[in-house]
């Protein structure tokens, strides 16, 4: 749905999507690849991208909760969109940490070979997170475009109905296939 909102509200609505995209692109792609070269000498440097990511995702969740009480309706709704995607991404990162922990336990306690651990960690941990990052980049790029067009997904409008002073420009009717 599109709504009549001010340019200032549109600018505020862009902020959560820009933070999330920065985390995905600058942190999870560029910084991770850049630090990968240092990981041979300083393996703990690879802890930096997840720390930055969890910090930004935590900020997004905190800010989305805070926006329910203090922001205008339209930016608040876009914070809720980013919070939903942030929760999903946190779950994916926690699953990666779980797989890495299980791989470490298998190597150190059960005598698994290093190659088997790498195959499990990469195949069941890193690869799903990489696919998730790419898909979320697409979703967030589209959400940023929609924020600039004064559009919101239907599920947000259902959960947080607009105040009476905000009118819809166009309403998208759901299409059901029978």
C-alpha cells in the first residue's frame, strides 16, 4: 500500500534499511573478505564481523521497540520491517554458531578429522548464512525502494493500522488463486 507521508518521514523510514544493508554488505561481505586474509596470522580477527553484526542487529531491535512509542507511524512501520528481518538473521547467525560449536566439539572431543569438520561447518553453517545474506540484500534493497515510494507491506499495515490523518493512495488487493 502507498500512503500520503511527508518527505521527512520518508527520509526517517530509510534509516533502518540503510543500517541493515550496511551490516549485510559492508560487514558480512566486504569486511569478512578483507579480514579473511589476516585470519591465517590472527584467527581471532574473524570474530569482528559477528560482533559488529550482533551489535547492529541488537540496535535495530532496540530502536524498533523504541520507535513504537516515539516515531511517526510511517518510519515506525519500517523499523518493524527491519526488526522482523533482523530477528530472522540473528536466528541464522546463532545456527551458524551452533554448527561451529558442534564442529569444534567433534574435532576436539570426538576425534573427527579436520576435513570432516570443515565440510560440516561450511555446508551446514556458512553456506546457509551466505545465501541468507544475499536474499536479505535483495529484500532490503526492495524495502529501501518501497520506503522511498511511501509503500508498506500489508502485514505491517494490519499489525499497525495507520492513524486517521494518514490516507492511503492506493490499496493493493490480494490475489487469490483458487
